[in-house]
């Protein structure tokens, strides 16, 4: 966040400098308010570019084997440009290399999921997906596994058909 703030300030100073340089070559014909307006516009443009570029930069930096399962877009009244094109504010990724299942329960698969947010630290949660029952549960404290692979103490969530997290975890063989 600090680097993006510095980038916005540098863009504003650069834009104001370019306007002052152009004004000098034009013999001072530009209005005095043009430099601060150009600086503000450059700062806003830099902020917008950082917002829209965050997801692709973060996704491209993911190691092999981590697949984006779901994206959450955002619109906000104080960001009117998001009504034209919403930006990805959060996303969920699954480490497909970590997916495993018990031989007695092939329809239940366990995988590591990562929750990324624009201004949030990355969270990692192990999720078990019941591919046949179309449900999932986060593995938290108090959950144990029986000898046959059954999960005891899990709070299962019924999800609609095509849930991106369940589909990603269950789609890996």
C-alpha cells in the first residue's frame, strides 16, 4: 500500500512537471490551474491502474499448482468507474497439488485454499469437499478424522451445484 501511495505521488509530480515544461515552451500560455489538475488526474489514473492491475499481478505471481477458483468483483459509489468495469477485490485459490482423499471415501477430497484480498493478508484454510453431496467444510479446531476417513465435528455447508471451490477441488484427479 505504501509503494502504491508513493507511485501516485510520483505520477502527480511527473504530470505537473510535464505541464510546467510544456507551459515554458508555449511561453506561459497555459492557465495556472492546469498543472495541479494534471497532477490530480495522474494520481487518480495511477490509483485506478493499480486497482485493476492488482489481480493479474497477484495471479501471475502464484506458484505452479495454485489455481484461482473464484473471484469477487467490487463496485463502489466512491469509485464511479467501477460501475463501468468492476475490479477484482478478492479471490480464492486452491493448491491442486495438496488435494488428497481417503481410499474409503473417494468422493471427499481435502485441499488447501488461500483467500486473497486487495488490502488483506493471505489466509490459508484447509477445506474438505464432498463431491457427491455437493457440500464443503472448513477444517478448524475440534475436527477429527475417524479410521475410515470420516470427518467428525465438521460444519458442512450445502453449496449450489457448480460451486467454484468444490468444483476446483473435486475436478482434480
